[in-house]
C-alpha cells in the first residue's frame, strides 16, 4: 500500500492510494471464511459449503468490502499521522481511473481533499465595532399605542387607561430596540472578525462535499442558491473555533444544561405560560439533551455567547444613535 499527497494549492490536496493484492488478501480470506461458516446452501450442511462455491457467489462482494476497508483505514491513518486538518471528507476524484474488480489485481484510487484554513487572529482594544442606540419615532410609538388601544377595547375586562398603555408601549419598544441592537452588534462583530481573519475557503470542493453529504436531500440547485449563506456561517464557525482555543474556553455540560433550560423557559413564555412546574421544565430539558441535533444547536449557541461576550469586553464599542426607521434600513 502506498499513499502519496499532491498539493494543488494552499487548501486543495490530491491523495493517490495504490493498493496491492497483499494489502487486501487476508481481509478477503477472513470475509469468505465467515461467509462459509454461516452460509446455508441447499444440499450442504451449514459450514460445509465448498470454498470454491462460496468464492463464486460472494467473492466480488468480499473483494469490494476488503478493498474499501483498506481504503478507509489507510486514509484515516494517513490523515491522523500527518495531522491534516481536513474540511469534510475526501471525495473520489474526477481523475479516478476505471477499476477492474478482479481478485489479485492492484488498484489505484485518487481522492480530492481540502484543508481547513489556518486562522491567525487577535482580539484587540483597538478593534472598533458600532453599537446602535435605537430611538423610538413618533410614528412607531403612535402605531403601537393605537394597536394596543384596539386590543384592550376588545377585552373590556382588561381595559387600561391611556397612561397605562403609553407606559406599556414605552417598555415594549425599549425591549424590542434592545434586542434588535444586540442582534445587530453580534452580526457586526462576526462580520468584523471574519473579514479581519481573511478566511479563504475551498469553495468548489465544499460544493461537491455538500452534495455528496446530503445526497437525496439537497440538489445542486439548492446548494448553489444557499452557498453564500453557508460560506458566511462556516467562516464564522472557523473563526469562533479559533477564538475558543485562544481564550481557553470550553463548553461544559453545565453550560449545555443552563442553555437548554433558558430555551425551555423562553418557549413557555412565548406561549404565555408562566410559573411552570419544575418537573415539567426538567423533563423538557432532559428531552432536549437527548437529541443530538438539539445538542449541536445549543453547543453552537453557547460557543457564540462565550466568544461574543469576551470580544465585547475587549474591543471598542462605538455608540451610535439611530432612529428605528434608519436602523431597519441598515
């Protein structure tokens, strides 16, 4: 077995794996022996089927499985031993020669692979990101006041005075603007550090990998349409991961639990459910933490929070006052 690497450019590799018969012969023998031990053929006792018949029936499959085993083991070992930080998984190359699947042949397999870009970035006090202080316009306030007046008029038992409605509107808009401002700050920080890091991606490889990884779920048209958004998110993931290392942060089980609990509490609040019994909250959190996808989502949220909080503590946040109308035009 021989595996060689060809560097196409800074991020793209070509791996060529040459497999000789001695690399897979023993694995083929083991697989055929196992088949013979368990196979049931009419006219033969179990375990007594002639080896020649077993090979004729199962030989092609045993060969393919054995060679694939050698491929997977060889690639995994090479990647590990050479400390290659790959994006996705190696893909069969378009240069792949035709394979003649005959036991005793040598085989050559060519794979395309892509390296994760090196992220070299510092978070410094001199880094400057705008923080928007959103002001309420008369039009915005008036519109919400009118809507609330109609709402409370339809619920006569809950009618409120104009003064109470004005106060409620002021509190609601203040909280809305705070949340909008925080969301925008997070976005601007992400964009700032992705641009500062100058993250380059092997985009053509990633398109192929996404199609292969989601075969049957995504079409090439789907990938082309969503690819810019995927790249933006992926660049931030890489930067965030590097900053987690730089800051010495880790996501602990307690972090996941608290984040899941906050999510459950928020969901109940969205439906207007307060004072939820503790056992209901605990059960909901437990169910979330049994779901791999939910754990991955929460894990990313925790990483985001840790990194963004640290950045906000370190950099210069330039306060900018802006009307709600102008803010939504950004």
